[in-house]
């Protein structure tokens, strides 16, 4: 506070509004930086949970997600999501941030904060498609996700945030404070479409359809990634206030309670199911708790946060097994379960546990509206995803050859190795 006051020491007049605006800008910028750091967390989680021979490829995809996504967000995405729109369905202004004129306003920081969200939505997809996707094809669909698919559906729920447009789901009092559905489920359903279109990795399913485990190469790396994501999530959720207010602490507390409960109950569930407390399931339990609370972090009680996280921790273990062994969909990192399934669950629970007296209570927000929003986002992301991935598949090609897959994408796609001093076996 002292710094803000001193910065205006020689001004003619300092108002409370001036100080508050600077606090809002600084907090939103810090939150954006935290969410950006989540890219490192995703890179470590995805590379740790997949094969050593594909680690460079994972890092390159995460790097390009944010790089290409940022440019597409500037050129097209922000305007489609937050511009003045056509009956609440799409934004049609502010492309290239062209109408931002006041350099002292919150607009620029808001743009950055939303840009890192767009990068997160695209990054979710890469884990489910790891180990068998052409890098050039990945660049194409990453650009399309950040530039078109994510921002249009995002406009429905969040278009009103910029005070420029208005979204039809927002007008119905749809509750998704920080993006359980807008960001995470959308990314999860796109990941599902990509994994289905690609097919399973070689050796994942035997001739009788039995699922074979393909262990990740570095669990400590994945664990570090989860802790980075947990840290960055304080920016993701509490930063969605885009204001330096007393609500920040409340939202941070519900966020971490849900994450902790998710870890505990995923561990317990895996312990019962596999007779051992499974580390990968427990780590995904943390992420499930974080994803699930993201929608309702401002409008549920502390007890509600514990309920959401606990159930999400159980659900993610069940979903990972069902998708792998029942649906026979190969998702190396559990992205569909963590982001798609628990994101939809958390969005529903935000309506079920919507509580008067909480900072983000939404009057009129209810279960039916939540279900409509969840369904609309699924139909949009999964439907457009299938069209996008199949279009790429039958034009430039989506999947690498069997030889390239067995050799590893690090060598075949990038000519590098993540671990050049170690022998990387390529038998599956």
C-alpha cells in the first residue's frame, strides 16, 4: 500500500479509485504470471507420465501451445470471446486489442490474464494425444483451439466480464467462476476427441483387448509438476476476481481445501482398488480437486469445498479406469478424466452447493442451468474437436508412422533426445 501512495506523492490529487485501480492491476498481473507458470507444471506432469523417448516432444508442444496460442489470442481469440457480440453467441470486436485506448486501465492486464487461460485450454489436449501425434498437425489444431473453439464457447459464459459483450449462459446465471467447464472441461472434451481420432499407442491394448500399462518414465518430475500446478492455481482461481479484494483469501482457501481432499480420497480409493496407495492416482487426485473447485471456489462454503474435492478424488480414479479399460480410449496422462469429467462434476456441484453469504453467491444459479452449460460446452468442444482432428487426419495427417512411434518422437520429430546419456528402449 505504501508503494502505491508514494507513487502518487507528487500528483495533484490521489483518489481512492486511483489506488484501487493500481491494486487491481498489480494483483491481476501477478495472478497472470502464476497461471503462466502452470505451463511449466503441465510440461512436467505430461512428460513425467509418458515415455522418456517423447519428453522433448512434450516440452516442444507445451512451448508452442503458449507461443502460438498467445498470437492467435491477440489476433482473433480475445475479440471472439470478449468483444461485442451477436445475441450472446460470439464476440465481434476488439480484435488485436485494437479498441484498448487507455494505457492506465485494467484492459491490458485483463487481456494477459485471459491469454494465459487460453494457453491452458490448449495444453490440456497434448497429454491425451502424447506419443503418437505429428508435431506439425499439433501446431495446426493448437492454433485453432486458442483462436476459435475455446473463445467462442468462452463467450457464452464469460463474455460479460469485459463489459463489452454478453454471453447467453451468463444471462442464465450459469456459475463457472474460474473455468471448470469453460477452460478445463472444454480442454478435456477436445482431448477426448483427439484421443478417439488418433487411436491407442502401439502395445497399449493386446489382441484380446486387455489394457497394458505403459508406465511414465519419471514420477518425481510429474510430482513436481503437480506441486507447480497447485501453486499456480491460486492465480487461476483467486486471480479471477481481477480485483484486489478481501475475496482473494476466501477463494484461495476453498481451492486448497478441495485439492487436499482430492489427494486424500484418490489415495484411499486407489489403495482399496489396487491394495497399494498409488502415487499417479494420488497426484491426479490433487488436480481433480483443483479442477472441480474452480467453478464454485467463490460461491461454496469451506465444507462444500471439502465435499467437492473428496468426491472428485474418488471420481477421477473411477473415470481413469473406465476410460482406459471399458471405453478402450488411450489417454496417457488421464487428461479426459482430470479435466473433462471432474470439470463437469465441479461445475454441477457449484450449482448444487451455491450458498448465500459466500463472496460469489449467484442468485438464481441452479442445477438445471449448470446442466445446460455443461451439455452445451460438451457438444461444442467434442463436436468441433472431432471435425477438426478428422479434417487434419485426412489432409496433412494426424498420426506418425509406426516406426517413428516406436523410435520415439524426440528423434523422429525433433532430432533431439531428452536423455542422450541413457539408452531408451523402444520395444513398445
